[in-house]
C-alpha cells in the first residue's frame, strides 16, 4: 500500500500521470528509461517511497531513507514556451519553489537557496535538485529530480551527512503528510517555471533575496579550475557572479566547494 494518495495528486495538480513505484534506485533514472512513454503524458511525475541510489550533480549521491519526498517531474520542452537560454534557470526556479514550501513548514527557520541546486535550512542541506534534459524520438524533455528530507530523521545517517544535512522532521519534531507536501509543491514549481516566460526579473530578484552565497567569500570549481572571490549574486541568466578583486566572472555551471 502506497504512502501517497495518487488520485489526489492528479486531481489537485496539473500532473497527468503518476508513475509510482514503492522502491526505486533513482526516479531520474527510471524517467530517462521510459521517457518516450512519459513525454506524451507531460507533465508527469515519477514517484517513490524509497529511493536507494539517488544522484546529485556529477558523481554525488543523495542519501535518502523512508519518509523523504523523492520524485522526478517530467516536462515536455515544447510545452514550456522557453527559449533554450532559459532552460538552465529551471533548477533555480524549482529551488525557489521548494524553498518557499519548506519555509511554510518550518516558519521559525532561515531557509535559503544555495546555487545552483540546493535548499538549506540554517546552512544545512534539506533538499537537492538534479535537472537534466533528454531527447527521444525527436522530442525533448526536462527531468527535474527533487529530494526533500521531510519525515526522515537524519539521526541514523552517516556522521558526515548528519553534519551537513537536516530534515523537516528534525526541525519541527513532527510528521508531515507527504501527499500534502507534494500537492503544495507541484503548483509552485509550475508557477516558478511559468514565471521564466514573463516574470524572470521578479523571480531572480526573489531568488537573490534568499541566496545563501550572496556576500560570502566562495571557491567555485569548474573542471580543474578554481575561482576564489566574493559572491555578488545570481545574474539575470542564472549565472553565479564572483568578484575576484580584479573582475566579475559569471558561471552557468560549477561546484561551490568552500564558502565563509
């Protein structure tokens, strides 16, 4: 028996189909494998109660146990009405939507967005987002993988995970209905992505107001190169702006390996 009310998800959101499995290694992986079936049903969600091998960016893995909200939202690129240069900002728009939902769940906490794809509470990671674009049979889709620590306490996690992550349960000392959370989150993701068509400046301004890195000294790694400097914010294309003292550099990808 699923811990989700699947009919409610399609009834109360724009989702046309929920591909539910009690346990999966990765929702993004399954979405990619059956993409030709999912694109015609866009927007669709691949959902699981237990994800065993979720991926982060690059070679990073996402630690998750029962009680986490882990899903992938599949969107037909043709339906989004976005120019190709705006597609990388989809991760940031999704992060902002997640940030706002978590802020409602833990109103006493400081909830921020860490470029390019994490949501933090008090500096500890509570959500990771992995956005990928894939094509099949001449059609292209964006797959947005989201993992939110909702009801899973981090107490049994490995020590290194406990030091840098948290959950809604640990912050509020209470369980939250996962269907409620998902039904609240999906419309906000849709709206944030729609805002990229006509309200991108307003969305980026809101994003910058919740950006964890703004004003911090950071080290950004891109391939084998590392750039050190002061984070000046996120520009109108979703790039991280770093001032190294002599010039401002803009990055549309990379890993922030240090900050202070």
